[in-house]
C-alpha cells in the first residue's frame, strides 16, 4: 500500500498532544489588534483543543501525526 499524503494546510495549523487530542492557535491574531482589549488579546494567546468529532476529521488529514 502506498504512503498517504498529509494535508499541507492541516500540517501548518494543528498538532497532536500526548493524550491524542489536536491543538491549534486561535483565529484573529494577524492584524487590527489595537481596538481589542487586553483581555481579548490574552484569550487569543491561549491554544485551543478540538473536540472529539473535529479531531477525527483532522486525524484523517494527518495520518502520521
């Protein structure tokens, strides 16, 4: 059976934790950050974990993760 290709967009956005969940950075951190409050910016710094259903989808995109 041939090797499976990973989805190149998913490779850049998601990474697997030791427990098998997928983490990703939050959206909205590129520009126009001045009007947002410090609390909003602090919240966007934290990583987010995908739920079980979304994790199954990303696992298909990243077969060797």
